[in-house]
């Protein structure tokens, strides 16, 4: 919120909306609102409409509440994300409600109000929509409005900005009682268009979906304009105390610090990191008021449920080594503070204390790092804290910012209903929380390997020298597994500086490394007397030196993280079995295998396992087999190129072709805990070839 703040744009399309049913217009409105994080954060807020529908049992017209279901996100949800409930049954719940002590039990009764056997669970906010006497209701978490709601004078400021059009209600935890309070407010203020909830958010309503949408935008834009006027010419957060470093330096420092943090917080559960050095973050972390405001914690419940009540601020004066040296003390002090918070606020029936580590880490001049069990959660936590920064900027600029009362915050964080939701979460996949770096990631084996690791929940960095193929592989895998899970880095594995930069970029994206799949490759064939020094060196550079360079970077990371690690080399049958006319290739592949054995010895004390997969004749999807290698191998065997696959199939003991997916399956086994007690091993995936038996 500054003098240059852009107002929210009305994106309602009358022609498009006219062709929709009422539920479809509700979804349209919801997606429009959720597409802008200034309006509401991911998963935050909810929308509703009261719709006339035929009762499937009686055929009579009944009023049905369509409201965002539990755990949904208004920006990305589909129609099946709405819970549907009979309004007459929801009204009957009022008659059996016996007070605040019973309101959690009312959530279970919502199931008895379900319309048309809809399996979508109703959320705790259902009553907040049900008992407002309006057809369309929006509940959003706009930064500009929460900035009003999080001030000490929020009631007075709401009146100053909105007059009688928007009311104000004091803090109350979401639930049945708040739904009744909203109902009473609406009855007492029939001309009001909405209400600000202290330390929470905004409710608005209308007679049509369009009216409701436009009212929501108008009320938020009024707050934006008001703050712009109030804050013009004022230094945010007390002014700058530390200027931001250059972008490359910020990223380098993040890549240095994130594995160190991960080493200390990931022993019990692996964590994935996210780095944010956006302008809003840099302004906050470099400000004079950083320490004071960060200690107050966040205000909106949605914020601290994702970010914990407050972040960990790391003191940084330019010496990264000093930050690393002080991490043990800083992290333990945060844990002790969190344990004390739990002890002060816990109830007899509170769930056991959860992970006491911080989620958000702030570094002056550098930015914000967030850690969670997966990339999406870490990213979303960062987005929520950016929302909190925006709130603090506005609130502290016009009044005194206040976080939510500690006990109230605890009662939401350790709410039994919230605990029940956590217990319903699916069991993590086998590679959840792991980060894999796959060289040659855009080729057939590399892409198949990435896909296999992604299926098991890993985050994957594709490293390749072919920019076009890399972009294609990244786009394809992102579409299948989500953009959060996949990154691409352009790397020439023979270039020491390029390899180091590739790992810096990977770590800045995900926070660390757990798995290295060294797969970049070429192939060549020619009699020794026709083999040029250039061909010899190229094989050695890529297949031996390249494997050395990426392994060295991985080992450095693994040792800093102290979480172990898994390295898998993709070698070849030719690394064990000599092949006439391919001395450069066979020698380089043999070097790979011996390097893996050496590294298995070196890494064992740190829990770093190093194993090798030996493929043979993987033609499908292979960039190697699309070049001269196919022609050369066909000529060597005195057959046509189109006969190669059948030739190799027939040559194998099992009479089967070998595909990239077969290699990927072996890589997954060796990279996962399924092989936790295996290192220094070689797994042949060649359909059986006696000359390459390891013994």
C-alpha cells in the first residue's frame, strides 16, 4: 500500500456470466476473487450463495446453501469444492445450540444438513454464511482491510473509512457463535453492505453474484485508496536500516544458509525450502522496526496457521559464516520460546506439542526463507507472511499494529477441530521432503527417472545442456506433477563453474539436496586407430570428469546438511564388459563405476550411499541413440538401424527390451529407503547379459 498501489480491477464478464447457472456464477465469482492474493490468501476466505433447487426426494423447491467446503481454495476450486446444505435444516440447528461451550460439536451436526448426498465436508465457517439474510456472501482476507482490523483503533478506523456502510465486530474465533453474531448485526443494520472482523477479515454481501463481487472489490479498493493517502511520504516500518544486497548475492547467501537450516530442523522430518526476496520482503527485513514487529506475531488466523505465530529473525551484518555459527543457538532459542508458549497456553485436552521449529526465517538484506514438509506448503507459507508484511506496513503506518492475543492464537493453532483435520491428511509418499538433482534430465532415462521420483513425492531439479529439451521436459513434468515440484537448470557438467551455479540455483529453489542421479551422457564408437583425441577427451570429460564435478558438489552439500544422501550413477554394461570399437566410451564408463566405488567408501561415515545402475541398449527416448551411435552400433553388428532394438532384445538372456522406465525403477530403489543398507553396489538392468555379470 503506497501512493502507486494498483487498485483491484473489475473482471466480471456479463456475457460469460449470463450463460451460467447460479452455482456456476458462484464458482466464477470465487475464482475471480481468489486469483488476486491481495484479496485473499491461498485457502483463505470463503464464498456462498443460497440457491433454489429441487429436493431429490420430494421434488419440491428448497433453498440450498452452496458454500466453500473444508480445505478448499476459492481461486482454484471447481464446483465439487462447494458443500451444499439444506437451509431449513441449518435453521433448525439454532434451536438446539446451547452456547459457546457446544459450538465445536455443532460442526459434526452439519453432516445432517447435507443436500443431495454431497461428499464435500462443510467447513467451520458454514454458519457465518448460513445465518446472514443475504443470497450471496463473500468472506475475504484482503491485506488492506486486515491492516485496518489489526490496529488498536480498528473500530474507529472502520467507521472513519466506511461510515455506516461497513460495520465492525470484535475478535471471536470462527464458529457457530460468530455466525449468530453476524446474523444479529445484519438484523440491526439492514442498510450495511458488510462488516470488518477484528484481527480477521471482511464480510460483504449482495442480492446477485455480480453485486456481491463488485461490493467486495469496491470496499477493498476504498481501503487501498485510504491507506495510500495516509502513507504518502512516510517511511515504511520506521525506515531502512539495511539496504538489500545485489540479487545474485542474495541468492548465493540463501543457497549457503538454507541447507544449514535444513540440517538443524530436518532430522525428524525432511523439510523443503522456499526463498523469497521480493520487494515487500526486502523492505521489511531491512527495516528499523523489523525486530519489534516480527516479535508481535501475525494477526489473521489464516496467517499464523501457516507461518506459526512469529518468525525467526537471523542477525546478519554481512558475515555469512557468523550466521551459520550462530544457527544452533538461534534455532534452539526459538524452540525454547515455542515450548514455553505451548506450556503457558495449553489446556488439559490440547493435542501434543507439534514441531517447535520456525517456519519463516528472515535475514536482513537477503530475504525470507520458509520451510515445510513440501514445496507447495513452504511457498504458501511465504505468501501468507507476505500478506502479514503488507498488513503490518499499513497498520503500523496509521496506528499501532497488534498481533492476535497469544492465548487466542494458541486456541486456534491447537484447536481440536484443526487437529482432527491434520489427522485426516494422507500418509506422506516415500520420497516426500526429498530433493533430487538429475543430470541429463531432459533425455529419455533422465526424464523417466524424474517422473518416477516425482511420483513418490520428491522435488526434482532437471539439469541439462540442451535448453530446448530442458524446457520441454520441465513443462511436461510440471503439468503432470505441479509447478512446485519441478525446476530446470542449464548445466554443462564439464564446466566447474556451471556445475557450482546449477547447485546454487537448485538449493535456492528447494533448500537442499538428498538425491543425486548422475546421468548426463554421450556415446561414440570407432576403432582405436580412428579415435581422435577430441573424441577421447569428450568421453572422459562428460562421463568421468562430469560425474566427478557433480558428485563433489553433492558431497559438499550432503556433509553440510548432515542428513545423509543417495547418489546413483547411470553407467553402462560397457563399463564392465569390454566392447571392440568403443574404447573411449567403455573406458569412461569404467571410470564412472570405479568413481562410484571410491565415493561409496568416502561417504559411508556421513550416511551417503553411492550405487550404480548399468543399463544396456535403452533405445527408446534416448538422445544418444538418435545420433551417430545408432549408426555405428548397427554397422558394428552388420544390421540395419531399424533392426537394432530387435537385435538387442534377442541377444539378452531374458529376450526382453529395456526401456527408460526400467532404469528409473532401479534408480528409485537405490535412491529410496528401500535400499537404506546398500552402498557400493551395481545393478544391471540389461535383460541379462552374461559378459556383464558383476561376479
